[in-house]
């Protein structure tokens, strides 16, 4: 009864009161300009949309949608449901007021008569918004006259468009863009009759229960001339409501991890309002290619227990991040984890910084010989016994070969000279997030026992590309120019780059034709952590630095994946894409670098031209005691051990039953100086070979080039009927 009286008084008041003091309302353009999405639009360097990050959690609003881009079915459904004579009245629907009053008086219905114009006032002016106790009669009269004034200033198209963009539909969903993209997973232009009817019903009762929604939507579909759409409507409504908090459909998610990182960097400077834009340094085309490359190669590695990958591409000169992939997306078991900033064990990727430090301290040159033989180092926790990746040893090798081929034992010997503490301090200065002192890591730091992030490691490699100059990376277009510091001597950094670009030097481990080889100049280093949990490929050209990590978020081991087969192909793809239109050439050597032709004694390594820092150049490399290793005595037999007993298996072909003969303390280039003798018969030459055993007791001797016995062992081979 009170509602009926109120409606009658409203009609009477409008007739008698006349227009009171009508306040000026914002124009359509002002309302549209003031509209703010709940998201920040993340753009690439050229303005292409990369991603959206929600920062306003008071309500979920999408983009402002023009009426021409909103389904005609939705427009019709909303008008039929909320304001049937919208295009006929001038802000106040007299027939609706009379009908509502009569319905409330005679039938006891609770029916309002607010037009879309009156409802829009409550959305753009807080003075007219409905409070907890409703509106008084005078407030309604004031609102009605204000609606008439609004209709004089705005067109019907503008009123309907603004209403659909500002109205609350369901839960936190505000506006037609959020409604259609979340609940119906489509653009507003594609809403059909059933979806439009349900959307219009939401406007009257945003939080109505499922049965009420079905009943009202079906009734509205009848008014719309589509009663057939009531079939299966209950299931449709239930399914739609399940998506109330779902993701936004057709929304670009090209850089979700970088979007969060860029937002954090930008807000350190100034808070960002909703609906704003963040201009990043990313290149959308490169980002898209990086995502494609990661997805393709991770799928190929699926049978080898590889699920995750991350990529960082930096501009050498500016430090701007050009591509940033935080995970392998749907292929990952933890797609929300930003693996580019996750701490992972560095593996052999720290070796270039170690050798650069040793070279600039003039402890080593590119041709200095290091002993790649078994090494036992006493530590506080017992003996530290490093191993090479392939479990083999190469004897005497140069620094160039040791670094390019990623040999572990020579790296540990280099750290003995530099010291773990000094090396750790260098890594910290290069921005690597070591949380312990060098003494904590010990000699294993040479092999990358410290945890680092792909982002920090890639930027440290960028310092090598810039001849020792370090600066932090840049994430947004508005970022100030970073401060540049000289962290390494230019000559040492250049020499390390020359080594890592040398295909011949890395052929011992990686071969001449691998994913590390490019038709233009690049320097590259791989790394694999303990138990094959992490796989890295880091490298640079004259313009770009690319870092790739491959592994599993949970730390599970991969199967038979190396830097060449894991991260390497992705690195190669990106470098090839970056230089598809222009070549890469090696930077000019600094003045402190000189070249010299070098000859190695006994052809330990091939003679070559090599590079040196300042006055450290030499022309000949000789071992102090010929090919016998100082302090370890003469060459000896490593395998088989003395008194070994072998049994031939009759079920295995004889050609597959070979005994490995290996000698130690033999330099790689001097292997031809030793030979093998079994039971008085010469069987081969070199530091290792395979011998087909025969039943009986055998004396195996290791001879020098003069025929003198260097070592001997006795073994017994038990008989078996060989195939």
C-alpha cells in the first residue's frame, strides 16, 4: 500500500511541482572519459596489447563497449525487461507509473516504474543512487525531473550505451563487457536471445537464486518471441553461473608473468589507476615467437620428463627486456610460477665469469694448460671429488678448450687460484642473488652450486656482451636510464666471448654441428645442474643477449637432456629470429688485447692464433715434465684394476663383450706416446681402447714410446661358451 501511495504521489508531484532546481549532470563524453576498467592494459613497445592485469577488486569491469558493438538481442531484452517505452518517453514513463501503482494497489505486486534514464542517474550521480532504505517520494520526484533533463542533454543511444556499460549484472560483474566475456565467454556483439534474456534478468535481481532466474528468463524469452529457447534453460543457467568467477574470454595472455613484474616496477615510481596502460619494452612479435618456440620444443621433450621452460631476451645496449616467457603455459604443472625469476641451480653457466676473473688477474691465459684428471679436494664435509659431465677425462687442456667444452675439473682448478670468496663477490656485483658467502659454497661454486634466476643470469651475461659493463635491466618505456658500472676488464670479457664463440674449441664436448652453432657470430654457454634438474643455454650476439632455462618446476630430474638438446634449440630459434634480417659480427677487440701465434709441445693441442691480455702473450706452450703429470708420477693403468676377475656370458655375442683399457696421467695431446700389451702381444695405442678378452690369466702392460713398462696389472677371464 505504501509503495502504491508513493507511486501516486510521484505522479501527482511531477504534475504539480514542475521542474525544481535541476542540477547539471556530467555529459556523455565526461562519463565515458571517467570510466575505468578494473584492469591495466599492458602494451608492448609499439602499443600492441600483450596482457591485462586486474588491480581493482571492488568490481570487475571490462572495456567500454559502443552500442553498435552490443548484441541487438541484448538491447531488446533489456528494454523489454526494464523500460518497454524507452524510445517513446522523455525520461519518465507515465504509463509505467500508472500501471505500477494499479498493480501494487489491486494485485499486491512489487513493481517499480524507473526508466533506464532514471536508473542511469543512480549510476553516474551518487545523490540519486538507491540507499539501504530506498528513496523518499521527494527523492523520486527529484530523480524524475533530473531524468527529463538528462534526456534533453543525452541521446537515447548514449543513455542505453552508458547504462549497459555501468550497470551491475551478477556478483562483481559490472558492465556488458565483463558480463559477456566472463559469464558467456564471448564478445558482447555475439550474445544470442537466451543469453540476452538471462543478462536482462540479472539487472533486476543480480543475486537472484537459480529457480527465479530460470522462471524470469523464460518469461522474457516469451516476450522476445523465442519461447523455444526455454528448453534446457535450467541447465544453461546453472552452467553460466558456474563461470561467475572464471577467466575473461578472448583475452590476450602473452606475457602474464612479465605484466606483473612490469606493474611492480612501475608502481615503485607512482601508483597506477585502473583502466590505465603500461607501456613495456617487450616486442609483441618476438614475444609471440618465443612462446611458440617454447611450446614446440617442450612438447618434443615431453617423453624426457620436461614440462617447464623460461626465456629472457635483452637488448645489449639499453638493457630493455624484449621477450619474457615465465613458463610453458598449459604444458606446465605450475603455469602461474614465474620460472624466469625462480631460484634454480646455475650449473656450468657460471664458468665464463670465473675464467674472466682469472684472466684479468693474469693467473691464466687462453693457452694455459689445466689438468683434466681425477681430483680429490679435502673439505670440512670430507673429500670433494668433481666429475665431468660425460665422466671422462681429457688430460692436459688449454683454458680455451676447458671453457668452450665446459670441462669441470679445470674449472675447479681455476677456482683454487681465484678462491671461492673472491668469485662469489664478483657474482654478487654482477647482480646474481647469492645468499651465502663463497666459503659456504666452496669449490662447487665453480660448477654452479649456487641458486640464481634466469633474469639475473641473462643480465650478467649481458655484462659480458658489453665488455664488462653492468647495468640493471629495464622493464618499462618510462623507466629512467640505468647507471652503468664497469665490473670486468673489457679485455677479459672480450676474450671470454671469443672463447665461447669458438666452434672448434667446443667440438670436444658438443661437436661442430649443434644447436649452439649459428651462421652469424654468437657466444654461447650451456649448463646442467645436479641430477639433471636444470638445463640452461645462455649466449649473446652483437645486439642481443638470450637466456633459456628448461626443467621442471617441482625439481624433478629430466631424462637424457643436455644443454644442446634441452635449452639449446630454443636459444637457437630465438637468435635466428632476432638476426633474420641483419648479421651479427664480433665486436672489435679492446686495446688491451693482443694476438699471438701459439705452438703446443707434442701437439697437445693444434697450433693456432690466440688472444692475450696486455703483456701475457706467449708463442710456445710446453709442459714442465713432458707428458708426465707433475706430482702424480708416470702414467698408470686406471682400468681394469689389478686382480680383476671377469666372466664371459655365453648369451652375449663376443663382439659385445669388450674390456675397457684406460690409462691416467696422460695428456690429451700425448696419448700416442703410450701403448698396450696383453700377454706379451701389442693390442693398441692411446690412453684408452677396447680389448676382446679370452679365457685365462692375462698380464696387461702400459708401455711408453720406448717400449718401457710404465704399469701393469693381472686379470683373470673365466671361460664361457661364446656365441
